[in-house]
């Protein structure tokens, strides 16, 4: 099981299982990570993550979507 998000996770990169950059953790609030998407993030990945509202600057990252938190990266599960 992946540990809970911590304030020290702010600034970490969020990457897919394939190593593609999704975005950066901008804020941890109430145990939830809020991610600012990378500008080159494809629409299909946005849809998979539920990040479809283009007017949002940040999106919550579901803890159950995380495979591991290691170093300066948060790795998403491969089944997304």
C-alpha cells in the first residue's frame, strides 16, 4: 500500500507507468494532492485521470491511482 501524501510531496513530478510526465504536485491539502497538469498532456490521458474541465488550473490526484512515491516522482498505476 502506498503511503499517504505529505507536504514534502509538493513539487514532485507525477508520471505515468510509462514514464511520461503528467504534471507537478502544487499543493497537499487535507491529505489530498493537487496537480497542475503538464501543458503537453494529451486529451486521452486527461480523460483517463478525470481531468477534463479545461478551466481548472489544478486537479486532485486520487490516491488509489498511485503505484508508488519514490524520490522526486509520484508514479501512477499502469492500469490507468
